[in-house]
């Protein structure tokens, strides 16, 4: 399962020819820019009465407007731009704004900071290397505007003349703010994308667990339904065999029918070979059963797994009764993932303890391994944060894999959806090892109805009296 998720999200992370920028988005942003530029020119020229080259300025703005019209006509509104095309459009926006600033005072124009906007859009939608290229283009334009530009529209007397050092300060401010804003937006976008992918992985795992759980129920239903006819078939073949002579040519056919019926019964027994408390048709289980179900796959390894469950010292009366909750595939998967991690890192022993009182149900999973690293313990549970390095051998296949950080995120998400809260810590010296504490409100643990996303369809069984020789009836 881990390998499948690795391949899935590595393929998603690989670069494709399309950017995250839709044509509709960039067209709308440019229309906002065009309207803002026209309003600024009208205020400066008509209201403030400053003399500026209104004709060339309107020509530069009109070019942007016509580019927008052409794009809106030539492409559908939801067309997703290729990376190269999106980069070219954003580069045009930088050059267009630089041209307008050149006509209206260059670096002295207070709207110089707007040259950062296309770079910020690129940081949110394009690969990093393209954003760096656009940032360099914007910085070159800004430095050129510091030395080459028409005078800033201003009053005739006294004329405005900014000191050179002040101009250098403006350029430095643009130079400093551009990488900061771009890096900030890029980081936020990356975290949002990773979170979306990780949540998709969580939904995939939960859906898989639900299907497996439902399949167990259908297998038990099939065993029940087929148990009686198979017993009847076995009984009839036994009677026919006793009535036939040993040299009867049909005797071998009767024996074959009986052996195949017996084989079918053995297959059905395997499908329903669960202890009564593990039967998937029983939808509830107590704390000890829940921990045992989650830990069973890891009890046959080289690391000893010990489970203990008892009421807390403060619990008395009804509060001391062991809580019973519904069987939730997501909770079992989350607990199993944490137990697997503990077994992987433990030197020799994994201890699973549970206690409860009137308010809470607490499960603690501890190992005697190296414990959590101090530099990652605060971030564990976030997607793509992992303590597994390259070269770790997978439990089943023995292949070397490196962790993606999705396993613990999925486990944490599934457990929190059941109402639990997770706390991570290390054992106090001189002991060593990791400790994961999972705490449910008792009311949430003992809920009698499943959440919508974990509701498992259960087959309706038609109870019939078992046949005289029916071992399947004992199994269900």
C-alpha cells in the first residue's frame, strides 16, 4: 500500500506541461490592472492637472486590453495555460508595467511596487525556475527605471527631485520584497497542494479499508447461505455411495462430487475462520479487542508486542466497565499504522496499554527504540514530514524504501475523525523510545452510530436451520 501511494504521488509531483494558471484567471487580473491604470491616469491628468504623455500611456494600456480581447476570443474561458505560455504572458505584464512607469517618472512613481505582482502570481502557479526567471526580469526593469525614465508628472515649481540615495532605497525595497513575497506565496501554495494530495491519500486508504470490511461481511454471508446446500449435497452423496456396488461405473463420479463439496466447505471455513469477537458481522468491540485487532499482524515478528487494558485507578462503578464502541476500519487502520511504526523502530519490545474512566479512553503505544527526533517531533503528523530515511527495508517485501510522511498523517487524520487526540513524546531517561498517546472522550468512543464516511453496508442474512452435518454454522 505504501509503495502504491509513493508511486501515485511521485507521478503527481512530476512536472507536466500544464501550469496551475487558468486563462480566465490571468485575463481577469489583467482587466483589473487595465482599469486601475486608466483610473490612475485620469486622476493625475484631469483632476490633479499634471502634464504627462497621455497618448503614449493610453496606447500602452490599450495594447494590454487588446491582448485580453484576443485571448478571450481565441481560447475557451477554462483553458489551462501551458507553463511556457503562462510565463510569456506574465513577462509581458512586467514589460507593460515597466513601459508605463518609464513614461510616468520611472522609479519616482509610487506605483513601482506593482511590478512585484506578476512575480507573485508566478510563484503561486508556475514551477520555481520560471518564477526565478520572471523575478530577474522584474529586477532588471526596476534598476533600469532608476536611471532611465521620463520625469515624474509634478508641479512646475518647485520641481520634484528625489535624491539618488533615496532612489537606490526604493530599488532595494523592491529587490528585497520580491523574493520574500514570492517565496512566501510559493510556500503557502506548496503546503496547500501537499495537504490536498495527502487528504486524497487518506480518503483512498479509508475507502480501501471499508471495501475490505464489507467484503468480509459478504464472505460470511456467502458461507452461511451455502452451508446448508453443501451439507445436503454431502449427505446425499454419502447415501448414494452406500447404496452403490463397488464396481458401479458411477461410483467414482459420486466420490468426486462428495470430495468437491467437501472442498467447497473447507474454503468457506477459511473465509469465516475468525474468533467470535473478530467476526466482521459483529459491529462492536471493546478496547482490548480493538487493540488486539490492530496489533495482530505484528505479533508474529521478532519484536514482542504486549497488550494490557484496565480501568484507571480513579474509575469506580459503571465507569470501570470496559467501553464498547463500533468497529471502525479507519480507527483500526490508524492504530495498526502506529503499531507498525513502533515495531519497526523497537529494539525488542512494543507495549500497548489502555485505560479508561468516566470521561476518557486512553491508549498508549510505546517502544524501546531511539524515540522521536527532537527536530521533527513537533511537525510529525503533517503531510510529507517523515523520520524514515532512505534504505529502510519494507516489512513484507524486504525492498528498500524511503518514507514519504503520509503514513503517520493518514493514521492521525483517521483517528482524529473518530474524536481522538494524539500526543507524541519520548520516554524519560534513562529509558528510551517513542510514546504515542491516543485519547478519546468516552462518549465519542462509545458512540452507537457510525459517521457517514465510515458507514459499512451490511448484508442481510436469511437464517435457515443448519443441516445435520454443517460445520459452517459453528463458524458464524
